């Protein structure tokens, strides 16, 4: 059994979609990051960087319980555990890993900054808005070029696609529109209709508030080193 520590955000949805694809979506433990639940000592034992998602597999390697944080590690763990969502041949696997790491190290952090400065920053900072919106466009162009010659990021649907899809979804917050990236659009439209993707995206979807301006305590919980008193 796998427990998922989750809040409905792009990184959270990578995990629910992958678990749904694998038929492993089970117990979901909400971690309300707006109210500061990510700082609970019990959660920090599992996710020392105070971020969702994280998983606990009660039947990990050797039948032992194991906990995992960081979506790249979670997705790779689930793919290796099940032998699914990662090409089996060495070259295909490498292709998927390259695009998975591209997502977690470039797309995720840069698009996250675009969300921050375009939506959450207490005051608009033109330089930062332009910097991260342009970087978002650059990254979408990298995806678009890849998808102009490949149906999926690797040669088959994989954890790399799940990872990138979850961040293309809130594209408006990044100042992007699919019409500017026809190959990303074709790929996105194909993934969005997968039943497991709908299932993954339905988890706690009513709690999804990340498009709204956070209140001041919420802002402190999410974006400052200081928790509210
Ligand atoms: N690199 C991490 C990023 C995870 C992340 O940024 N999670 C956000 C929600 S999308 C979070 O938990 N934020 C709470 C906080 O920073 O306090 C991963 O890929 O798992």
C-alpha cells in the first residue's frame, strides 16, 4: 500500500496521475501547504524540504517501509517498482530520464518563478515578470521542438510526459498559450483525455486555490522562511 502526502498543485498532480496510471492511487493524506501543514514534524520526517508531494510505500524494497520526497525520485521509484511508464530498452529509458530531469530541474523551478512573480508577489516587479515569462516561453519552445519529431518526450508515454504535463496545465499563470506551440498542444490534448489523468486530477480538486492571491498568513507559509506566529 502506498500513502500519498498531497496538496492539489502541479507537483502534487504528477504523483496522483502516475499513481492512477499504475492503479496504485490509494490513501491520500492532505497536507494543506497554505495553512503550514508542511512544517509538521511528522511530515518533515518524510519530506525534509517541507514540500509536497511525498509517498510512503509500506511494501518497499525487501518488503520494508520506505518514504520518498522529490517528484523526480517518486516518479522513478514508481516506474521501477512496477516496470511501467519507463521504456524498457536502455536508450529509451535514457531519453525518458533526460526529459524527466529537464522538467524537474528547469521547467518546474522556472515556471514556478513565473507563477510567483505573475500571481503571488505582493507587488508587481516588471523585470522579474518579464524574465520568468520569457524563460517560460523558451522552455515551451524546447518542448515544442522535441514534440515536433516525437509523439511523446521519450518514444512512448512515460513519467517524463506526466511530469511536464502537470506544469503545462497551469500555463496561463506562466503567460503561455498552447496555440503558440502546436506540437505541445497536440501532445497535451492527447494526454489530457487519458482516464487516469482525469482520475489523478480529480484528487482534492475542490481544495485547489493556487490561482488565487494568498492571504498574508498563507503567503508566509508558502514563501517566507518564517511561519506565522
Ligand atoms: N522539487 C520539488 C518541488 C515540490 C514543490 O515545490 N512543492 C510545493 C507545491 S507545488 C510545496 O510543497 N510548497 C510548500 C512550501 O514550499 O512550503 C519536487 O519536485 O517535488
